[in-house]
C-alpha cells in the first residue's frame, strides 16, 4: 500500500491546502466540566481538505476539543463551552443554530464501531432519509452504493446489503460507520481514535480511506498513535494539560517541533 506516495492528486491537494481558507475557526475555546476546567483558551483553525491530527497524552483534552466542533459536548450536562467556533462564517454556538443540521454538516465517527442493529442498507439509508436527501427508492439506493464505495466497503457487502451491520468484522463495521457519516454529505468528519479497536490490517484500510476522504471532506482525527498521525495527517495539533501547545505541518511536527513539550511527547518521554 503506497498511501503516502506523492501522486499528482496529492500534490494538487497540498497546493490547495496552502491556498485554502479555514473551514473551522476555534477562538479562545475553553471547556469546563462543572468546576473543572478541561481546555484553556484554545485557538485552533481547521483547514479545508486537510487531515488535522490531535495528539497528546491521555486526559489532555483532545476528545473534549473534538466534541466542541459539532457540539457533542451539549449532551454532557456538566459541560460548559466558552469562546467562539465558526464553520465557514457561521457561529456554531449561536442559539439559533439547529444542532441536528450542524451535526449533519460536521459528522462524527467514534472509537468503537457502533453500527445500528439493522441491515447494512438501513445503516446507510437512515441519515439521508431523515434529512430528506433522497427523493425516491432509486435515489436512496444510489446514496447507499456511493457511500459504501467512498468508504471502500461496497465490494465486500454489495451482495449482503440486507444482512445485519453488526455481523460484519470490526474493521468492516468501522468502515460502515464512516460510510454512514459520509452518506449525509458532511463537510467535516470528526474521528475520535477510529482505529483503536481494530487490528493492524483493518487499521491500514481505514487509514488509507481517511487519506482518500480528504479529497472530498475536511477531517479532524484524534489519535494516540504518532505513526498514525504521521501517516494520515497534513497538520498536527499537540495538546497538553488542556493547552494547545503547538500546531504545525505534520512533517515539521515529527522532525523538528517548535515546542519542547511536543519534542518530549514524540520522543516518548511522557504520555
Ligand atoms: N464527561 C466528563 N465529565 C467530567 N470530566 C470530564 C468528562 N470528559 C472529560 N473530562 C475531563 O476532561 C479532561 C480532558 O478529557 P478528554 O477526554 O478530552 O481527554 P483526551 O485527551 O481525549 O484523553 P484520552 O486520550 O484518554 O481519550 C480530563 O481531565 C477528563 O477527566
Ligand atoms: Mg479521548
């Protein structure tokens, strides 16, 4: 698998990335769980058509920050978010925002594959149906096929669409969840340690997929694996004790980071 080869497409995307606007802007983002402060004035911008990796030791606030980006923290009672986050120019914490719509634009894939206990077909069709994205059965069939193709799963499941999603292997289930996220045509996809429950072969497939998805989506991925961050991302953000300590080109981050704490973490001195 030569997923990091500098193909023409890759070069074009890199070029696009350097010219590109920020898809999401996080300004002075702080998060509190009750009295406890988990993030301190984080300023982090997410570039379009870029994979941004969030790294740092356990408990540093990676998942907390990721959840801010589609207001998943709203579901935690004690949680309070301050600062400002925009998607394009829209303030996502504006009280008038429809959170369901926001989460269709900023989708999420979780650590543990969590397909619905329904058929493979239904797992994909559910979102487009409730968001009114398909006018007919034929439309819906098309969305299901395209989404499964984008997630690199179509050939493996096309003859068993009516079988349960939970009957797939772990790696297939995670690609099914990615297909489900893709099906509602999000602009941004958030992934919280999407490979941590997968074996190395399934991980490689998902990493390759993330790499391909960059052409159509903007991706933010939390990972504990430095190798994974280096393989899949173009930008990396390093968190420590609730602070964003450095954000940089991934290549630079892993060869010559600006911050001593990044250096220490990458060298395995803590975390
Ligand atoms: N639901 C919650 N209620 C209270 N505190 C929480 C909650 N979720 C996270 N925290 C706290 O916020 C801080 C940041 O947690 P977070 O889960 O964002 O870290 P993380 O970097 O994702 O860690 P890990 O790598 O272990 O997943 C931690 O101190 C954690 O204990
Ligand atoms: Mg986490």
